C-alpha cells in the first residue's frame, strides 16, 4: 500500500455502527473482491471491495470478515480470515497480512487463515438464525460479472437453506453515507493530491499538447504523493470532446482557442476525490467562453449553498434546474417560449445540462448514502453543474467536493483549487 496506515480505531467504530443495527442472533459476512483476469496469467490491479475495507481496513484479496455480535464465545464476535502467508509466499509476492499485522490494521483479535473458514463458519452458523448477505443495491449498479460475494451467497444458501436472510446494504448505505472525521481527513488528502496535479497542469497546458500528455502529468503527480492513481477513469476532453460526457479516449491534440474540460482526480487510501475544471488551452477565455463559464460557476455557488442538513436530494436537483434555466435564458441559449412549452419530465434546460448536480462521494466516487431522506451533517457531496454547447464547440463543467456542516454553508474540500477565471488565466500565464 502506498498510503500511510489508517488507525484501526476508524474500523472499530465502523463495525460497532454496523453491529448496532443487526438483528438478534444474526451473522454478517463480507468478502473481498476477486482479482480480475485479463487473459493468460495477466490480471488487473487488485481493488478491494469497499465494504470489507470500510469495516476492517483489510486491503487484500481473499479476505473474509464475519460479524456475529451475539456469538456465545466473545472471541467469535468479530473474525477476520486472511490468506495464509509464509516464507515462500513472501519471496514471490512480498508483504501479505500476517495474523499480527491483520490485528494491527483492523483492530480484530480473532484472525484465522482462510483455510479454516468452512469449519469455523459452520460452527458459528449453528448458533445463528439470520445471515446478512452483502448484495449490491447501489442506485447506479450495473454489474454483469459474478462477484465473490455472489458466489458466497449462492453457496451459503445451498449449505444453510433453513436460515433467514437479511440485507447488509441498507445499513451500509446509511452508515457509509455519513463520514467520520478520520474519513474526511482522508478525503481532504485525496483532494490535496488532486490540487497538486491540477496546479501542475496550469503550467503545462498549451496549444499542441495532447490530451494523454495531460493524463501522464497528473498520474505522475498523484503517484508521487502516495495515491495509487486516478479515483476513476479520467476525462480529458478538449474542444467538442467535452460534449461527450463519458469521453475517456484522451487521444486528441489540444487546439488554440478551444477549452479543455478535465474531470480528473486522485484516490487516496481507497477514498475518492472528484474534480472537474475547464480551462482555455491557450490560457485566455474568449468573452463568450467566459460568459458561459461564469454562468456555470454561479450555478455551482448557488447549488452549494443549498447543501445543508434537511435538504432533500430530489428537491435540490429541481431547484438547481431552475437556477440553470435562468442562466441559459441569460446566455441566449433558451428563450421564454422554450420554457413555456417544456415537458416537465424533461425540462428545457436538460438540452444543455443533462446530468445530475451532485452525488455522494467517499470510498466510491459515486458513493453510498441515502437519497430519499433529508441530508445530514458530514455527508460529502460533489457539486458539478455544466453547460454543453456542441454548436459552439464547448462543454464546461466545474466540480468540487463539499462536506455538509451542522450549521451554515458546506465546507469545500477543494477550496484551494483555482476556479475563478482571473485566477486560472493568471496561473496559466506565469
Ligand atoms: N467523475 C465522475 C463524476 O463526476 O461523477
Ligand atoms: Mn462527480
Ligand atoms: Mn467528476
């Protein structure tokens, strides 16, 4: 791991919050992700399943966490199973979690090798009536592969058909949606690394630079600051590429007079940051580019001020749409007739701003968190309005990550990342 070890106290707290919501005589199991194959003996770099990470800090494949608050033997209330390591494995694969290290990382005393799982788990299941399965109920999930969790659930249902089932996901959505101070610190670190990357670019972008060269600059800056890289596939979109919302080819040359939209951010310790900035390739906005940019920035500022405890996500989005509508009228992109005849289910502003304004962010870029209940302090959201005008060869989005406060305006984790027109132009001309 490149990141500094996280104090186990965070994971101890997280487990306590989860277990407090479990039903009597119930057991919950969390699996690591698979290491995904490419072909032959190649694999993708390992990415830990964020739920087992959140509850244990174990950042290693083939790990299983079992929580059983009512276990008769106290030692079995929290158990972590890790892949057996030994001197031979250490030579080939380097450092793996030993039992001692697994305890240090997670705060869990009972560590077993994975080979003991079936026996120990069977014994625990004879004491339990209910088993919590960790299914994926994220509102945007679209998973086609069978995960380790899926395989575990299938096997478990066959082996223990008389148990009752329950869902871990609603509990995780609720508790992961509200961040602990330690998590906010980790997210601030991710945002600070992103800031370093972005500042590096301001001196690098100029006509003739290729989008992938910008990607390389960022990756260099991220990794040298202990990030493993981008928190999500970077979008580095010059000119009209910015009007393809999920443009990830990043293979075009940046042209004089164009804008470049960059939705690029670092992860740190598996926590995401999520930044978008749109800058002029030649360091100077035209007056039209500036007018559109400042309209987006005003929407962003107004939207941010609405992120307070009690706000309902759907109502907030409706309000953001209304603010955007008035900006689009001001820019001459919409007229009164467009609004009068608009379809309320797909309002006129959606022609130029077709995505959401905010999402929860945390261990996942599009994180868990309730979207139907009022917002709470210490939820972390992005704010990311945009205006996309293919006929004018520009797409502008601006995105920061903010923490809802008990009182007053949210705290902007990206407050130090240049955003005002003059600031960007000034830094690009130094
Ligand atoms: N970078 C992904 C998003 O902004 O939602
Ligand atoms: Mn985002
Ligand atoms: Mn983004």
